[in-house]
C-alpha cells in the first residue's frame, strides 16, 4: 500500500499532462461530439488504462470509479471485446486455447477503436460471451466519445502503441492466491466453468502468461492499486483527480481566482434548459433562478470567516464559523438585477447597490450611473452579472468599485456563463478579484455574443424579448 499511496497524487499529476482540461462540447445532444477548449481547438479525451492479473479487481475498480463519478462523460472499454473469434477447430479444442497470450486479442481493432474515440467518434464495441468464447455478431455496445475513456484488461499495457494512447496507467494488484480463489468462484458462477477446468486453465495458461506478459507490464503503470476494490483511499484519489480534471477549465489554471462550480447532471440539465431557445419564459426564469442560487451560494463560500463556537442541545461545544458580516451586493443593471433575489434569500437584509453602464454612440464613451452604500469600501462586494462577455462593462464596474475604495481582493464577481475573452479581460486587469461562474463557454462571435451562450439574458429573464 505504501508504495501506491505515497506516489499516487504525484503520479496522477504527472500522468495527466498539460492537455487535459477545459472540456466543451459544440452541441448538447451530439453523441459523437469532439471536446473543445476555450480556443475552439478540438481536445482529445483523457485515456486511462487499467491493467492487472485475472480477477485482481480491474472490472470492479473501473465500475467503482464510474459509479462514483456518476457522470456520463466517462466511458469504459473492455479488452475482452477484442478477443479474436475462434474457428470451429479451435472451438472444438477450446481447453487447449490460450486466452491469456497477447495473440488472443485483435490489437489492431482495439487500436482503431480507441483512436476513433480519441478523435471524437462514437464506436460500436462487440460484447464478449465468456461462456461461448466469442462475441455475438448481433450484440454491440455503443460507446460514445467522451471526456474520459477507461480501457481495461489483462494485457492493455503489453502493446506499446496501445500504451502510447493512454494518459494514465493504473495497475490493480492482488495476491495470486486471492486472485485464483476469486477466479474459481467467478468462473464457476458467471462464466459456466467447473472447478477442474478453471484450475487446469490457470496452471497451463493463466499463470504462465501472467508471469510472462502481465507482470512485466506493471512497470509501465503510473499508479498501482494494492488490494483492488478494497482500496477506497486509492479509488477516491483517482476519482477526485478525474473530477478535478473534468471540471477544470484551462482558464482556471491560468487564473487561479476563477472558480467554475462543480458540474453535475442537475447543473448541466439546467444549462440545457436555459440555453434552449424554445423554452418557455416561465421555465427560463425558474431554471435561471435555480442556477443563480447555486452560483450565489458558491460565491458566498469564498468570503472570509471567523471561528465561532456554539453549545448544542446536548450541552457540547460545536466549533464552527461565523459568516462575514460586512457584505454588499452590486448588480450591473439590468441583467444583474436577476441575481438580487437569490442574494437576498441567502443574506438577510443585505444592502444592494447598482451600477448602470450605458454606451453612448460608437466612440466608446460610457455613461455610468451608480447608487452604492456609502460605506462600501468597508464591505466585501458580490458583483452580479449573469453573463460575462467582452468584460468591458465588468471592468468599468470594477474600476468604479476600486475608486470607491473597495480592494480588488474584496470583490467576488458572480456569473452564470462566462466567455474566455471576458475572463482574460477582467483577470488580467484585476488578478486579485475572484470570478465564480457555473460554465465557461467556447468564445465570443463577431458580434461579441457568447457562443453557444443563451442570448440576451436580461430580455429573456424580464420578458422583453418579444
Ligand atoms: N475486493 C474484493 N473483494 C471480494 N471480491 C472481489 C473483490 N474485487 C473483486 N471481487 C470479485 O472477484 C471477481 C473478479 O473481480 P473482477 O473485478 O471481475 O476482476 P478482473 O476484472 O480483474 O478480472 C469478481 O467475481 C468480483 O466480484
Ligand atoms: N473465452 C475466454 C476468454 C477469456 N478467458 C479468461 O479471461 C481472463 C481475462 O478476463 P479477466 O476479467 O479475468 O481479466 C483471462 O485470464 C482468460 O483466461 C476465458 O477463460 N475464456
Ligand atoms: Mg474483468
């Protein structure tokens, strides 16, 4: 355990490389979508190889990782699907067939499959039947292009070309006697074998092939998981790492003060609804409000706190924290006003100021109207605007707050959707300010509108779009 657990974070960081973050899909429904970065460059998925001896717990570990992620952006491909079909002669003498030798697999097909997934195509993967020793011609599993692809099997580290497709390699370790015991149980219960045939196959093929091919490939692993599925610490670390990578946009690496709230199905579902041009006004407002509430709560989590102790009804002391008291909201009129209710619902009696930035003509001159609390310089400010596009009006508003004496580091800018251009514009000028957003979109178009975006938020929210 010590070997795996000490090096695990380092190895994962090293293995992940610089190219894994900032996933964006061009359309919400595309099954074969390519992932995109903020620069609108197609981005390859992150491929994790999971190897280990038979019955070490590879499939179990992969299932646990996928279940914990409960995120459809992860797909599993089993090396078993690429077992070569047996001809009738081989089938008649199946007990003499070595399923543990590298030649038992159609590695060319496996390579083609992973390469396709890596470039964003979906693939049909055969489903292997261990009872019949073949994959059935009419049974395929559709594997969609995804942000993370897990490739699992006893010999996935054997071929260098397959290894080269992987960004992270995990070896699942378990004692040989434990594996044999599990294999006997599994193969008799699930794979239609009797104990004798399992033992015979194990001695003749499985163990020698493990020693000759599987064990020597362990050296390629970045992470070794001792005790397989029982090693919850290792699995948690791997899951956390994948989660971070999935949720982390490149911009969050460049600007450490940009926070994208952790994506979940609920959040993506709400985004899908509010971005849909055909959604009813009522639903648009409802789901926008839900998302705004999440962003506001998340933003509040970045405020400073002081320790506070209370006595519970069981007469014991609970050591907790006290909320930051000196707060105020500032909405950038008009769409920022849509975020005021959520802020009021979270912070009783909070003062809310307003800034209106009105562009006069095309010469870049701007008129600013403001109404802010007089003691604003003593407060932490939650600046509200659901969409950050170019960053020009945000910068005007922030400049005004700074002129009023608010330190940059006391400003948290809350958005639902942020364009990379706007983030660059604001963060370069105000590196100590924090931005909390629920999604970073692909880019701005020629008309400076966020793409894919959601149109004119204020008009849609306040019903002035018809
Ligand atoms: N930690 C564990 N404790 C008990 N049984 C396990 C554990 N991990 C796996 N098994 C069982 O052992 C068998 C082999 O596990 P599996 O994950 O299929 O291994 P692999 O894919 O490496 O061959 C399965 O029947 C599984 O339920
Ligand atoms: N028709 C087959 C094909 C493969 N095997 C055995 O499966 C093992 C690989 O699967 P794990 O889930 O255990 O990794 C491998 O050791 C083969 O011996 C088989 O018995 N019959
Ligand atoms: Mg398996």
